[in-house]
């Protein structure tokens, strides 16, 4: 294709958190690019070095070296959360470094932050560099066409479900409760998917609480109500899963101490480093004691175990098509788009169409709690519903506590009403 002339160069980088399948995109993009006559450079650590104007942290990729990496987890190019989209100076340095490497095409594999950065780089390059984004996140929170999952989600849900199943068996064996905190910075998709697949007792996701701030007491009473109802059914054990993104929406007036930790996490500290699980466990335990129930509640963070897992065949196949499609779209003159697949066909989506007009950032896909898919998940949970606060259910459930039926209703009505099926 480029016989007798210098080959054009494709750069590949990975940003954001790891997700199963990254290496599949790298491998298929590399193999297809080389087949089309391109030279391929892997750019280490996402945008990190490029934002310093550094063009040295690279590796030349060939078909032989990547031919079997699609089976593996992690990222052979590593990753970082550095995002040039926040600064015009960073953007200039990124484009300048890419130009010095003679990069004509760029594939950015990442989540919403990396996708936003890719869009800004495409704008800054003004056609000199073709840029496409390949969406990945175990959170499944990028709005892809036809509600397609982001790659990595299916593997993460499978691995997470296995963990939840083990916790459920341990809970049954020991007569205790597990409070699992799941990754999901804004969307509760991963939490709900694991809960539904494993048959856990409860998934608490931010979408159930509507818009705005969430009162901590509503979340605590939702969890405590599940434990009480399950005891009324003759079981002293269970697993409840809470999406970590709820922590970002808690009303600061109800959790001043935790709020400071969450605010700090908005910098470069990960939300997983915030002691949300222990904080929530203690509040649930205190509420249970207050209503006359003694039980053991143990916390378990589920997240890092999922991100670099060996990808399922679904994600291997999916990412091979994404990498191929990314190269093909670039060579057809495409730029400033996100690569998606609908009906087995590569379907580029303009990055500008994914932005939230109010913030300029990539919109987050949230769980639609009006769908049958959510309704089925909800119907299999053990949680207080409005009908449980009416007779004859009310007296039967309240009997396991130190509260009268009326006191029980008054205590748990706000939380039950706040998360009732809409």
C-alpha cells in the first residue's frame, strides 16, 4: 500500500481503568494496520507522557508480538487516567509529541474520560491526525447504540457473579450478612448485573433514588429493611450489593465525615480508597441494634479483582472486531468518532454527539429502572416494598423486631417510598 514511500504510523494508547479485552483491541488493530501497510507504535501509559511533550515512551508493535495477547487480561501498554482534555496547553503538547513521532492515526482505548480526551485531541489536530476512540469500561456506562455493552463488562459481571455466589454460600454457612461494595462510579449497571445473575438479596444503585442528593438514612434503612424481611422469611443470612457511585451522591449534611473523603477522591484518589463499605456497615449495624436485631455484617469490596481478569470469549470476539473496525474507519478518513458495533457492523458515532451539552463531557448511560430488565431483577430481590408496610405483611415482618407494627411502618416508609418501583 505504501510501497516506495515511508509508511504512515498508527499510534495506540490506553486510558482510564483496566478492563478485560484491552489487549484484544491492541492485537487486532495492530494486525490489521500492518496488513494495510502502516507502522504501529504502542504509546505507554495513556496520555501521561504525551502531556509532557515526551515522545520517547513507546514500543513498536508487530503482528508476531501481539498474535496471542488477546487471551490475556490487563494492558501490554499499561494505562493511566491522565486527560489532556482539561487544558489547552496539554492538548498542544500531546499533538506536538504525536507529530514528532510522525503519528498520522491514533486509537484511544478508554472510558468516558479518555473518550473526551480523544475528542479534544481530534479537534486540536484539525485533521492532521485521525483520531478514534474505542470504548471500554466494566461500568458499562457509555451510551453506545442499541444499548450495546462496553467491552469488559461481560467478563467483569461473570467474575463478579462468581465472587457473589461464593459470598452467598459463606453467608448461608456462617449465618452472617455480606455488604459488598461494587465498582460503578455513576451507573449501577455492574452492581445490578451481578445481583441479578447471582440471585443476591439486594442491589442498591443510585438510579433507584431518583435525581439529586441521597439521604444516608434512606440507604441504611433500605439495607436494614432487606435484612429484616429476609429474617421474617426464615433466613438469617444474605448478600447485599451497593454501587460505590452512591457515595458521590450522598447528601453532605447526612455524612460530613465521609463526604470529605469522597471530595478528596474526586482528585486523583480512587473512590475505591474511600472507606464507604466500613462506614455503611457500621450505620446498618447500629440501625439493626436500635430495632432489636443482632447480626454480623461483613464488608467486601468487589472491583479490582474484575478489571484485569482473563477476558471471556464474548469480549475477545467483540474486541477483535472493534480493533479491526477502528483501523478501517481511520483509513477511510474517519476522525473524531467512537467505534461501536451494531448488528455485527462497525458503526462509528461522532464523539460530539455523545457529549452532555451542559458539561461538555461524555454523557453517562444510567440504568433505566422503567424497563422489564430492571423489573425482573427487582422482583427477585428481597427488599421492603410498599405492600410489606400494609397488613397482613406488616405485622409478620415487624414481629421480628423490637418495634410495633405502626412504629415499623413509620420507620421504614420513607426509604421504601423513595426506592419504590417507578
